């Protein structure tokens, strides 16, 4: 393994264990709460293609929420974008608001997210997102006027399905469509996923299958080929 990958894993692990020391907490009046999580995955797949050159990833999050629906948080993982890209870590900062429309059972979530890559700040970019959920289904859209730090537009549309199976097993499936400006990519991309997860002995276990369409594979090569990803996680 390259030294940069080892350093990235160590840096991410330090961040995650620091976050894990702040266990889930709730204020006496229930207005504020915090949560954290850590995860180890066989790959970091984002919108269909690997962000770690098909290597393992350690990631984690720390979130602060308010009973009104306001929230903010941070998520970090090691990354590997190949030679010539001087970063080995992704750090995402986000904030938003989530709630429901009265008694309809329809939930919504709107927010903004900042992707940051220490050591390669030219790749940093912002994205706004929104989603609606009802029963087992979620539809979402995320838009950036500076996708991948390119100065061009990109809009990602997603559809998700989540269903609880017997024996505490959860089924999750999703479809995504990335609509790019021509300057970013001459072809738009589609991605697909389906997975099973289960909580056991205080840990979360997940196995998911990912794939992209031919345009995605043409754009990202082997990073977009179909793959199975295993993840073990711990919520704190």
C-alpha cells in the first residue's frame, strides 16, 4: 500500500476516534442532540464509482441536531484520485433542515454541502440538495454550479427505496442520474445500487452491489465497473 494511503487511513482514523469520544448526547430539554459514527468499507463508492482506487476506506461522521429540524455535521473519508492529485482525504461539511408536511407522512430535507480535499483545494466545491420521502420511497435532487471544482453545472437526480425485511434485515435500493454540462462530460451517467444491512451486537453490517451504465464506465473506466462493497459500522 502506498504511504499516502496509509497516512490517509491514519488521519481519518484519528478524526473518527476523536468524534467517537463524543457519544450520543441530548440536552435535558431535548432540544439539542449529537451523534457520531465510524465505518470501515472495502471500497468508497460515490454515485456509482470508486473514490479510493478500489481500496478500503475508513470514514466517520459527527452531527448536531435541534428539535426544530435544523442540523449540521461533518463527514470524512480517505480518498485516492491517482497520481498527480495531491490529496488523500475528503472532508464534507453540511447543514440543513428536515421535517414533515403536517400529518401527511411526507418528509422533506433541504440543505447545503461543502466538499473539501485538503492539499488540493482546487477540487473543493459546493452543492445544494433537497429530497422528499414517503413510506418506502425517497426522491432527491442535488445541484452545483461548480461541480468537481470545474466552474460548470451538474445536477444529480436520485430515487431510493428502503424496506424492512424479516429478522431485522433491511433492504435498500437506489438509482441515480447525473446531468452534466458538456464541458464537464459529453455524456450523462446513470448508477444503480442494491444492498442488505443488519444490526448485530451493536454494529451495523452492510453488503451492497453497485454498477454504472456504459457512459459511466467509459468516463471512469474500472472505477465504475460493477462491484460488491462490504461495510461494518458503529453508531455512537
